[in-house]
């Protein structure tokens, strides 16, 4: 009964602080519509987020309920940065804040705690294009390797081949020194390094290497120029004196993109030569296609003593070529060397017995095929040999007679 007093329910306004977080790109508010970035806020160790700054909030977000006295940490999620954008620094109007890398820490106070600007920049990159040329044209086959070195680290090998059209582009961080060079060990057989052709400003070229400092934007093109080495095969043909003069000796060469026959005229001890030119690297088969001859072949100038019997030789380019990319092959024919010597002797004896030999010593010439003998008959008589049949043609008639077997003709 009586006055029980006064009960006062006391309320206080919570002490809160306000802070605004903003995003800047290249020193200004972003203008790219799809640009967004995430960040986190920790209040006394409790993390909130990720929170996103994007076009919808004009890349700005204000927190106005930070408990006074609480430790606040705000930091960017760098994994959310778009490609080509990197963290730069944090800028703050809170003089009591502590900044460490991409993080800022401060103790919330009542009222305005300032603005925190998370600064990003678009990474400065320079583009460079590396190309491959063979004989001033893009290749049609093969693969070629090269390396790129910067920050004292070699990267690669990178490959130029049909899958990329023998062209590769790189985005390189600005203001770094780069060295790009060709891996000559990767060049296919018969392909050699020639030179580097470049449109990169300020580049220094040394042999198969180019060095330059990347700048923003297109730095130009680096072209590794290769050439395809071409080779020659020179065929030297010589014969014994018994081989008829001006005989056509046919030589067939088969190899990469090549199937060619050429003729050498030789005989009666004379010699001749032919050249197969503009040959690519690879394996070739060279064959003397004439039949009926004893033939020796060698890579040395005296095939009769150093060569082997046969009409075919395999030539591997560039392995068999000299320093001038040339291979010399020597063929020799000698009708009297090889075969059945006894049979030859018997045939010669038969010829003498038959009286058909060249007993008068008038210089009859042994032949292959058809050959006119020196004139030895009477009026208007001409003697021919076709195979082993003697044809005597004159003003009165034509006479055939079987010639004795001559094994000395090959």
C-alpha cells in the first residue's frame, strides 16, 4: 500500500560506426558493365560475405551498423578478379587504419569511419605473334618448337604446327624483358634455320634468338625463317673402249617427289655426266636401266677398283652429301670384265674358225643393236650387224648370215 516507487526502463542508442567500401579500376569508378568484384568484412573475427561490388550498386557499398569498438577487417577476394585485372592497393581516408596488402584493419568508432577504396588495375599486357616460314611461305607439314624466357624462367617448348596454322599469339606482361628463340634441334631433316624477321620495335636479334621489352598493346610479329636445303646428285659415267661410242645410258632416280630418267652418252672409253638437282632430304634409288652390261658403281671416282657390281645404288640425303650438298656417284662399264670367260674364248675361237672374225684388221667395231661397219666390200656393198645377223646389202641383193656368238658384249 502506498507508493511503490518508479521503475525506469532505460534504453541507449547503440554506438555504431559507418564505413563505405568502393571499387576503383585504373584510378576511376569502373565503366565496364560486366565488371564485378567480391570482398569480405570481418567483425571481431566473424566473417561476412562474399559481398559484391558491381554496376547494380555503382561499385559502392556502405555499412552503417558497425559496433563501436569492434575490430573490423575488410579485404578483397582476388580470386574473383576478371582476367587481366590485378589488385593494386587499398586507399583509405581513415587515418587510424592499418593496411597490409589487400587488407585493411581498423577499430570502429561512432559515426563516419571514412571511405575504403579497393584499387584495381588492368594488367598491362603486350601481344606478340610468333610465326614459322619455310622458304618465305607458311609450312604445309612438320612441327617446330621455340622457347620464351622472362623473369629468368624459360617456358616451353611451344609448338608451331598444323593445329595452330604455324602461328601462335602471346599476351605478355608489360615492362619485362623477353627472349624468344627457336629450338633448332626440333627442325625436321633438311630444314635449317635461316634468320629472324621481326616488326617488334627495339628488338635485338642475335642468331636464332630475339630479345625485347614488352609494351602495352600489339608488339608486332616474330617470324622464324627456315629454308629447305636442296641437294644434287651428280652421276659420272665411264666405259671401256669396247663399248660403242655415243651409247645412251639411262639413269632413273626415284625418291621424295622424284621419278626422273636422264641420259648420258658415253662409250669407246669416253665419259659423261648428268645432274639431278633440287632434291629434298630423303632416301633415293638410282638405277642404270640399260641391260646387257657389266656395271660397277661406287661413291669414289674409281668404281672399277673400289665399287661393287650392280646397277642400283641407294642414296640418303643429307647423310651422303658433301658440304656443298652434293653426292657424286660413279658408274663404269667394262664388257671384257666379268661373265663366263671360257665361253667368251670359245665364241672367239668359233668366230676365227668360221672366218667371220675381223681377220683383216680393218677395225670392225662391236656394237649393241644396229651399227654400220666400216666399208669393206666391193662396189655398193654395205655391211650391217643386227643382233648377231650380218646383213650385206648391195646393188644386186641382200644376204643374211648368222654371226658367231660374242659374249664380250654386255
